C-alpha cells in the first residue's frame, strides 16, 4: 500500500514540478518506508531518478537502473513529466521493490498503489512467455504484464490498485483503477498541467483550489458520496472505478477519455428456493471466500484479522486459522485485533462478549484496545485531513483498531468490508424484500413475522411506500434553491434503490454505497500506515453472489442466509445466528455530548464558512442540533475540513502527536496553496 503522484506539465514546468517532493511528503502517512521520484523530458527522451530523506541507503546503492543516485531537485526546465511514490513495504522489502520502477530497457516506468493478490500466478504466465524478473515484487509483475498485454492486463488482475505507467517511447501516460474502487485515485486537468494522485492534498503545493459549492450543498443534504465524479473541490475529480485512461503527451488539454474494462453484470432474477442448491451454493461460497483469504494473507510482514465478533470478521478469522493450520502454523500465532469499550456510557457499543466467544472457539490470540476519549477531537481532525472530502461520523473505532496493529508491529490487517453488500446483511434490504417478493409464499409470511425490523418498516415495504430523501428539513430550508436540482438528482439517484428487488438493491450497493465504506477503511488504515485488505471484495466472490437468486440471501427472517449456512458448526451459534448489526459501532451521542460538546458548539457558531452556506446558527438551533449527533457532525466536520484546508489548519494537524502509533507526520516545508 502506497501513495502516488503523477504530473504532466503543459507549460510553466518549474512551477508545476519543482515541488514534487512536497506533494509526496503530504501523503507520507501512505508510505513512510521509502520515497522516490522520476523526472522525464518527454520531448528529448532524457530522465532522472531521484531520492528523498526517507529513501533507504540500500535503495540508493542498489545498482538497479531505476535506483536513485541524487537527492530530489528540479535541475532543468526540459523536464515536463514527473512521477512520485511513497512506499509502505509489504511485499519484497528489498530495493527491488522501490518505485518509481522501470523495466530493464528504461522505456516503461510505473508508480502503483495497492496489491495484486494473484501476482504469483500472473508472474508464472509471464515467465512462460519469456519474461525475466529482477525481483519478487508484484509491482514488477504489473509493469511486465502491461508490457506484454497492454491495457488488457488489468482484466487478469485480482486485487486493488491505482496504477500509473509512463511509456517514454510512446510519450503516453496510462492510468488504471481497480474494478470496485477499493484504492482511491483523483485527477485534476488544468490549463497548465494534468495531475493524478492518491490523495487530493498533493495538489496544494502548486495550486489554489476552490470549494465546489454544489457538492457542499449536496453533502449537507445527503451526506458523503464516493461514487460521484465530483469532489468538494472545483476541478478535482475522482478517477472512475473499473476504468483506465491513456493520455498522450502533446495532446491539447481537454477532458480525459475513460475506457471501462469492468462492469458487474445484471444480477440474477427471481427463483424458487431449493435446499439442495443451498448446500451446493454455501459450499462454493465457503471455498471462494477461503481462497480470497488465502491470497490476502500473503505478505512479507505481520498480518492480523480485525475481529468484531460479527459473522463476517469471525468468518475471515476462522478461514485464516484453518489456512494456517493447513500450512503447519499454530492457531495461537494468528493475531486478531478488536476495538472495545469499557466506559459505562459506551458499553452498549461493546462487542467483547462475541469477540471472546470467537477467540475461545478458535483458540487464537486477540489484541484489544479502547479509544482514547481525550483525543477524539484531534484524532477526528487528522481523519478529516486524510479523508479530504468530509465524512459525517467520527473515525475513533476504526482508527483505534489500526492503532492497535501499529503498536504491535502489524502492517497488514484483513477486514470484512463488502460482505453486507453481497450477502444482504443490512436490515434495509428487508424493505426491498417486502416490496418485491411474492406475497403468497410461506417464506414471505415467515419473514414478515421474524425479520428484525419494525412493523412500520415492514408495512412500508408491503404497501410499497416510496422512501423519501433523508435530507434534513433544517438544511433544505437554509440552502433552498442554491442547490441545483439536476446536480442533486444525479448524485442522489445513484444510491437510491429502495423499491428495487433485493438483488438489484445489492447490485446498486456494490456499485455505489459501498464505495464510501471502502474510502473510509482506506483512509483510516492509511492514516496509521496500515494496509487493509478485504477478502469479500474479491471479484470472483462478488460475481458469484451477484449470480445467486436472492432467496439464498434473505430467508425466514434471516439476512445473509447463505453465509450463516456456510459457517454453522464452524463458529459459535451465538455469532452465526446474531440478528443485531453493529460493525465498528461507536457511541456517537457520548462522543458528541461528553467528549467534544464545547468544541463542536464553538466551531459551528464561529465558522464564517458555515454562516455563508447556511446562515447564522442561533442558540435554539444549536440545542436542536446537539440532540441530533449525525447532523451535528455533518456540520462540524464540514467546518473543520474548511479550516484545515482553507485556513492552513493542516499544519497543526500534521505536527501533532499521533498517540503512540509510531508515525511522524511532518508538514512539507513552504507548502502553500489552500481552498477558497
């Protein structure tokens, strides 16, 4: 897991490229182990590989063609293309994994963030075709796969990635993002330059960006959205998942053209339930998930599993233990990490009972930790700096989980993101079920009685009452017609699937809603320099589940029925047949009222930006907001994001202590720019 920056300069090359090291330094949290730079003269053909303060000495002395031999500096206006990389070393800890990396001829150069889990199989295929490798990294496999197959290589990859490859001969920049957008990637195309980057903040040293007010209004009305192309900042957009782009140097600046290489097929239609098929499907589900876990356990560093005591995390942990035993590793060596709560006001969010059940049944090690309530505010500021596009929650539970990893020298953690979207784990899917399933079936009547949702919600499904936009009247009244209806409709309609059949709702969730959760886990893990891997995001498993009729997902009042069937007798019944849904739960009310109350109220009252957007917030409105933590955080986090990025507050965020994580986050020297 790493951070990447690529810049193609059209004019004013020194202004655009001389601060490349500062662009990379701002995302140091994504890769504290190594840094590298490459500058190219697209017209004359020359190039230079350079190092920074964090580049290990053995990399500089490696003798490889791409090994940097000089410290970063922009020595000549002839350079008009640049690549930068921050490395979190996971696979191939040796200098042969350094980036930017080139092939033996020096024609192709790559910077890459992510993991290709099947890289060893792809490597064998390439070796059979005559390719030779100078190291064991998956980066070199990606590079030589592109050399062999061109853009078709991405269809062979099973993993998560953001890839940039510069072809010196063709003078072209090829960019690719993984099928479902697990890894973040942004781009900005301006009159002076094209930038592609892992995080938006890399643009700050060379450009002043403006707030995208339409996205700001939409965020307040509808919450964060990671499937929409627009971001909170003008002229900075998300690179679409499942696409690639080829930019040829010298072409007049214009909009990028994206080539879609992956589209999840239309989901399976209705089918009657079969007990025989359930057993066959559940076995296939088990083996596909097991292989996904197997691939994601491979690393040259310590690996753990996040364990909440829910079915998804317990399933991953069980399979990791089983795979360890099959390879001769004692189960006690498997590390699991858990966020817990012991404070009396937070016990309702504590899952220790279920965590302990799983630990006892599987005979595994477990590392527990509780968030530091004194640092919730500063931790949230740091989370907002890493997230950039603003969230309406607090990152305490997730970031605490990754801090536990960091304290115990664990660099890779497996978690359960994506499971609910493919197996039907959210209770909201019962609305789809009751609205669209045949009402005369025995299962429909049984689910009507037993599904763990209120009778009001069941009635809305049965009567096919359309859901309303969840935007608060408080925001609607204050924003009024400043928010363009067409912009809101395009942004919101992507995520609305309330009256669709269950499988179509799941398909919609994978394509849209899930992207926000994937952004969350990438942000919070990389903030602590931990790589998070998601076995449920294996495209083979997603395609298999997408092709299953919904009767194997919601049945008899149970969500994720196939998953429960697959793991019964393998995990405690109390976990397999849990009906409550938590998943990194947080006592938001306690955090807002007791840990951050004064800070939140002061920020909302004094924010000139919020006043410009929403008008003056009086004491009566403040009391109303504090009683609604989610809406309160939506406003507070927006104000803090504005302060951090516009008013220079990021300097304070970068210089603060990281509470024992071992990370040192130092702001780039002379970093300028901001948001207007």
